[in-house]
């Protein structure tokens, strides 16, 4: 099925560094979501974006809905060891009743204390 | 709010047997539940979508007779893997979304079930 282009695939950073990851699509989306998944757990919703150009923060996390509606980025400031995990972007067109999500392949983040 | 549970968290079964996985929304009513499958180091693969009281909609390539989904109430959906084989071993995750406030309009995930078929 359709998947989003998410980059980078993995990152290994030092504690305290800022992190940036992004997702792009060939299609327009009406909603962009960012989830974090830790080993052996289900994804946890971090940020939801609903309007083109929207910039939303959740603590040290900031995400933006691209103006073209075909991309989104997630920034993590001052990373800490508990930020470790896989970050997934997901997009939705809102067409139809079931509102399926299209998923990125994930960005694996490792933080060196 | 928006807590989703799954049971069991881990299950080991013998080839040819059936396994049932439960997904419950604990503090909201879930109008739609989704079932995903995830292989190691890969993204989530949607298997099917179920609306309460309706038959599930399966994604292309997912056998409906092998992966039986029931969404009998607004808080419970079950996935039954019938006649399981080793290739069905995977991490199965459910998600649920409710209706009303925007925050419940997104998918909230359960903790997943690790299925191992021997």
C-alpha cells in the first residue's frame, strides 16, 4: 500500500542535541500525525496537525504541517535518553468514513547519555 | 483519557490452533477500531477496519476467513487468528477512535500482542 517518505531512517545523537525529522508525500493530506513507539509497545500519539502551515508544540516537541499539505516535520529540542524510540508520521485525507492513516516507515532515534 | 488495552500481551500457540486477541477502549466509546500487524523494524500494516455493529473492511491481501474480526460493542473488538501457522507470528496492534471531541477523533493504540506460532 501507499507509504510516506520519512527521513532520516535512523539517528544517533548525543543527549542535549536537537533532532529534526520529516515526512513527505506525493499526495495532499488534510491531517498529519506524529506517533512515538517504544520497543514492545503500541504507538503513542504525540502531535496532531489539521491546518496547512500549522505549528504545534507538545513540550520539547514541535511539529509543522507543510504549506503544500504534502509534508510535515517534527523537531525535538534538548533530547534526553527517554526520547529513544521510533517516531512515525502518518497522514490522512479524511476521505470516506473510516479515515485510514497512511504511515511513514519510521525514524529510529538513539540518544547517547 | 483515550486508553486502549489489549489482551493477551503475549501468546504462544501451536500450529493449527486459533488465537483470540481482545482490544478494549477503557474510557471512551470507540466507533471505529483498527487492527494492524507489524514485523520487526517495519512500519504498521493495516489489516482491517471495523465499525461497531458492522462487518469489518479488510485491506487487500488480508484473508478475512483467517483473521476474523468482531466489533460487537463500542468498547470491544476481537481479532481471531484461525488455524495459525508460523508465518502468522507477528506483533498485532489495535487502535480505536471515538466520536466527538477532536482529541478522540484520532487513533489511539493498544500496547500490542506478540503472537508466536510454533
